[in-house]
């Protein structure tokens, strides 16, 4: 009876125009003690007696009888607010939300200044799915009673569900000023801060919520996620373990728990965690991808490649609806160019040819972003149309005549460590990588800066990539030491758009190399990489050193940092301390598919943040 108790629980004179509220019957009231009013002379019936009997029946759980009695009382005395209001609350408890709404609106028609009536109206509207109207009702409640914490909390929930997230956050903040230890509000506001990347506040809110509701798994899960973002994996592990105690088959929690173990260097346990996640959901692409890394570090490269191939098949066909509704124009343009190239080189099916026509037509319309969520487009757009096979090069992936002693000495002579290596790959390895980048429809991640990403678990992994990493570690041993390959990706760029903003990476050594022919770059003095000669502070969280450009720029200026500009050259590599800030240089390439700038990045070892 949560709703009708609120009717009696106010500390204001909310029912000033009606008789003073009466207390509900004691819970021990029973049917036997109820007044026998049904057979009385209708002209002699006292609505107060009907009301009292109805409330007693409600307390006793005799809801049909309670509804009949309260309805009769409200009919006999339609201006008595508690009769009509509590009838509405009973109807709401019974799931007759439309009838309940009518009662609440009758109360408001009698006394528009009654805050609790607007609040109850909002609750009925929520149940009917009329969230915008519910938000209006809760706002009216707060206008009448600024201390109504539940109205502020409910307003936040309604606003969030209709996409008015900023107003929802404001409502939840108000709710906490009124009731600081409301775990529902703490949990929801903490989750909102997590989505807004306000990590410090998210931790504070979610920690308070978890202390109040230690057995609620969603709170602990979100707390674990934000602690991971703040590079606090040991604390995240504790929070995520609490989730698994309650929901051992929660695949996302199992995955996040394994990832925390990975960041703590507990590779064997992390591998078991990813395998457990896949036993729950064999189609969990992220677990497949991360399992690949665990297998590689365990010295099982063939098994790693199998896991990554499986991940690529899963991920490519599971794009989310919002990814299909807001496709940037540069993404669709690339895909159309690639399909055309595949049609000319390896052949494609009739369906892919149809997709090419659709894509080119959408591009000509000039929209940005473009909606390709229609079923006939979405199905084809998510296919892994072609994945080029790039086997190991028997004669070697790196050039045989590289002066390795010179590379190592130049790397260590410079502080901080940066060295440029021209002619990194053998001719066969370079040609194979170029075709892999041109033909493989692995460019599944879209970035607003105008570039696309391919990752090991999304189609980039192949024997040649692993061979390049192996040879770098073996032939440039003094630089890499015991550092293993921790991450690898490739980016492909639009011919004119910006590229990657300034950032640092978590690894110890970064190897970045380009594979696009020299003639594609229209300005030979740019098009490459800018590396700054200052490391990112070791106490910065990931969101700051990897994404917070204003903070990074201010830090570089304060530090007197100097830029090292490395122009683009085909088969040129930059090997550097990965904690140095770096960014894509200005891009001006020929506007042609084969001229798109492509770079590959390999990260070795773990930096100080792990």
C-alpha cells in the first residue's frame, strides 16, 4: 500500500479544503470486524463509514471489497479529497492505471495546490508510459513542495527515459540535497556520471550506493567499470567479484572481472575468466578478442589467431542500432570505395553490388550522418565481405639489411626515446600488408576525426602481423627486452579530415609505421606523426592522458615541451616511448582509395599505470 500511505504521510496541510485525514485501519483488522454497510438503506449510508470500511478491507487484503466501498464513498462525497485520492491509489496498486489517473485528476480539479495529488498523477502516468506528462506532474509537485525528495527522484527517472539527460541529472542532484542517502538516486546519478565520463564523481556516488545496497549487482558493476577507467584494477576486482557472487552467469560482469585480472598481470586467471564468459555466451566477441591476447602471451599464437578470427566474425555482424542510424559520411564513402575495389580485384556477390549502389546513392544525397538502419541496407552493411589472408613471409618480415645496432643506439641516445626507421618491412611483407588493408572489410570502428579503426579481434590479426611483432622483439632486443606485444591496431584516414588528436598510450614501447605509397601524400613535409618530448604524468587517469586534449595542451605548454615532427614516408616507422604525447600531423593525401593514409601501431609492454 505504498501509494495510499503517502496520502496520509504529509507534514503539510495538503487537504485544507477537505476534512482532516484519518488514520488507516490497524493492520489486524479483519473482514469479520468490518461494518455491515452493503445492505443498509442507501439514503442512510454515511460515506465516512463506507470509507473506513473500505480502508479496513484494503488493509485486510480484500481488494475487491475495498474497491467497491471506496468507489461508493467517492460517489456519495465526490468533493472529499481523501475518498477520491485513496480510491485512485488503490486502483493504481491493482494495476488499473487509467482509472487511477482519472481519480488523481479529479483531486487536482478540486485542489490544484495539493502536491501529493500531482505526485500520484505522475506515478500513474509513468505506468501508462506517458513519461513527458509524468515529468510535468513531478515538476508541478516540486513547484508546490520544494522538499519532496521522491518527486525530484521520480522526475529524474522520467527525464532520463525520454532522453533529457541534463535535466535528469539536475533533478537527481536536487533529490540528494533533500535525501542524501537515497540509494536509488545515488546509483542512477552515479551511472549517469559514468556515461558522462565524470569518473571521480561517479566513484563517489556509486561507492555510497554500494555501501547502502551491497547486494545490488548493477551498482557494483558500474563501480567496477569506473574504477577500471581510473586505472584502479585492484579495487575494480573487488567490486566485480561482488557482482559475480550474486550473478555468476552475468557474462558482462565475468568479462569485466577477467579484464581487471588482465590489468593486474594475472594472465592465467584472466584467460580462465574469458573462457568462463564464453561458456556462458559463445558469441561474446569481446571475450573472444581478449582471450586471443591471453593465448598469445601464453605462447599459443595459432590458438590466438583462431580466437581473433572467431571474434571478427561475431563483431562484424552485431553493430548496434545507433551505429547504423548515424553513420558518418566519411565511413560510408570509404565502404563504397572498398566494395568497388573488391569488385574489381577479387569479385563480390550480387548483394554487395546492390549495397554499393545504395551507398553511392546515399553519399550523393549529401546527408551527414547517414541512416542505413533499413533492413535491406543494415544486413549487408554488417557483413564481413572479405578477409584477406596474409601468411608469414618465409624470407622475413623485416628488411634483412636493417642496421639494427644503429637503430638501438639512436633510440637510447635520445631522451626521451624516439627513433625513426626507414625501410622497416621487406618488400613482400609491405605488399601483403597493403593488400590486407585494401581488401579486408575489417574497418569496423568509426571515429569522428575522419578515420576508421581495425583491431586484432576485428579482422586485423593474421600470421604476418604476429611475425612482424616477433621479429621486432628478436632483432631489436635491447629496445624491447622482455616486453610482449600488448595491443595492435591499424587506422585508415580520409584524404582531408583531421586524424587522431593528441594523446599518450599505456605501453612501454610504441612502434608506428605507414604503408601508403609516398606519391599519395601531397605534402611530403607533413602527413606523419608529431611526438612531444614530454611524458604524460604517471598519476593521470586514462581519460586524461588519452582523451583530455585541453588538459594535455596546457600541460605541454607549462612544461615547455617541444614537438618532434616526423613526415610521412611509406615503410617508415617511428619507435618511441609510448608515454610520450603524440598526434597525427596534418593530412593532405590524394582523394583516391589506394591513396588513403594507413598506419599500423604496435604497443609492447606495460607502462607505469599498470
